[in-house]
C-alpha cells in the first residue's frame, strides 16, 4: 500500500511539474506573439510617418522657393 501511495504522489508531482512547464511555455509564446504583433503594426506606421514628414518638408521647401521667386526683383 505504501508503495502505491508513493507512486501516486510521484505521478501527481510529475503531472503538476509538467503542467507548470506547459503553462510557462504558453506564457512565453503569448509574450513573443504579442511583441511580434506590435512590431508588425508599428513598422508600417513608422514608414507612413517617415513618408509624411518627407512630403511636408518637400512642400515647405517648394513654398519657400516660390515665395523667394515672387519676392526677387525682376530685371
């Protein structure tokens, strides 16, 4: 009887350790997937913001050029 009880306790502990290991692995996978999702979402936003900033500066440059041309004395 004592041997059966020890085997039952050993099996229960093994199952518990296995369960904790699986839960830990799932938590790591969740965090990893979350980071990958955020990265995938931020990357296009960063590219769009960079293009937008470039377009704004180009527009400002052209505006300054046009104003300078309009103000310059004509010969």
